[in-house]
C-alpha cells in the first residue's frame, strides 16, 4: 500500500485524491483483482469521492462568497 493510500482522503490535496481515484477506477475496470482487493479499493474510492465532493463544495462556497463581495463593492447604478 502506498503512502497516498494510507493517508486519510480528507488530508490529500485535490489533485492527489483525484489521481488516486483514477488509479482505483482503472484497476477495478481491469477486472483482474481478487474480490477482497476489489472491495477494499472500492471502499477507498468511495471515501476519496466523498472527500473530493466536499472540497468542490467548499470551493463553490468560496467562489459564491467572493462574487457576493465583488457585487457589493460595485458602485450603485445612477
């Protein structure tokens, strides 16, 4: 098991988590894994997906907040 696979998904950078998820999907699609290994990778993939969705949600909130700040700073139309 690599260091990335041992790191909790929430602690990975977005790109690291996405790359690991892509690796898992490729391995699962290959159909060469034993059942136990497939299940373990699938569970890790679900955890990575949840972490990625959380990071995207956080980013969306930040963008929305920043856009709101920009709109508030615009001078009122006369």
